[in-house]
């Protein structure tokens, strides 16, 4: 596990977050879940990857339906916004990380399925 190494991680996260608003495939629930993931990342001390719990993330993101949570987290993974490794175990946390190429310099970067930064 690696800790936050520089402001480039936060800068990369910010650019990734801004791309959410431009992605027509996403709904407010996706943005809420992504914001919840940031809170869990912050609480972990910016460790990468970081652990999440479905119940905690649903409460933080204000998502009431397990089906909606599962759909949104899988779509965030499929669209390239997160790397998600579910545990499928009731007492073990799942793992999330941010894509490696989110760390952008001044040049344009792409994440997932042609998501332009």
C-alpha cells in the first residue's frame, strides 16, 4: 500500500472528478458514490489502494438501494473511474484504487473508455 506521495494525486483526483460532469453516461448517484469514495480514501490517510464497506459507503453516499449501489460501483469500474476489487465476504472489506494514469502533467490524459481529462 502506498500513501499519498504528492499533490499530483489530489490534482489527478480533481481532474478525474471534473470529468464526471462531462460524462453523459453518469447520473447524480454515480457522482455521490464517487464523492463517498473520496471520503473513504481521505479517512484511510490517502492510502492506495484503500478499503471500503458497502454499508458505510451507501450511508456516506446516501444510497438506499443495494441494487443501485452495485450498479453504480460496477459502472464506475467499467467506465474506468475506479479500480474495484470486491471481496464477496461479509466481514472483509472490498478494495478500491484510482486508475494509474490519472496522474496528469500539463498534457491531456485519458482514463477508461475515452474519458478525456
